[in-house]
C-alpha cells in the first residue's frame, strides 16, 4: 500500500482532516445584539438624566436671576438674595432660616474653604436690606457669592 493523501481500504476513500473555516463576523451572534441593546439603552438613559439635570440647573439659576431682576433697588436686591438664601438653607437645616446676624453669616460660610460671608463681601447681607445707601459694588460682590451658595444648596452648583 502506498502512502498517499488518499487511502483506499475496503472500498472507502479516506482523506486528510481539514480545519473548519472561521465563523464570519457578520451577522453577530444573538448575545452581541443583546449586549448592543443594553449599551444603547444605558447610553440613552444617561443622556436623558444629564439633560434633565442641566435643565434643572438652568431653572434654578433662572429663579435666582429673575428674583434679582425684579428687585428695583440695591436694597431690594439684597433682600431678595437673603430670602433666596434662607429658602435654600432650609434644605440643609430646617431651622436655618431663623438664624440672625453673625450666626446666619457663619452658617452661610459653613463648608467653604474661606469665609466670604462673615469676613468678606457677604457681611452686607445682614444690614444691607435696611440701609438707604448701599453701593452697587457691594451688591455685585454679594450677588456673585450669594448666587454661588444658592446654586450649591439647591443642588445646581458643580
């Protein structure tokens, strides 16, 4: 008998074993379609949540800005900022809106790296709404830090 690629024994033709061809990449197996659907759904959910959060942050910022736009004088703007900060403070502590004077300013400074209300521009918040002459610079400085604090406490600050 010869050593050929084909051997014949008792009427049967035997051939060498051939490797199977590799599976094609397309169409993917059902598991890959399922994984793709899960990833797409997760991405869509994250996008919707992010858009809702941004819309909420803009609405909170607009609330602050609109309240100040409606105030017609610097003292009215200070009163509006005080009211908004007290409303936001109730989210942190239900009794925070009853604080007065230095206690209120220290509460506003709680958690900040450096005190800006008790030892800085924010001190005008205590008496500014009751004074006749409040400078625009004081109101502008207070507006910046009050808006930042309001947005943080309302969950819109980053």
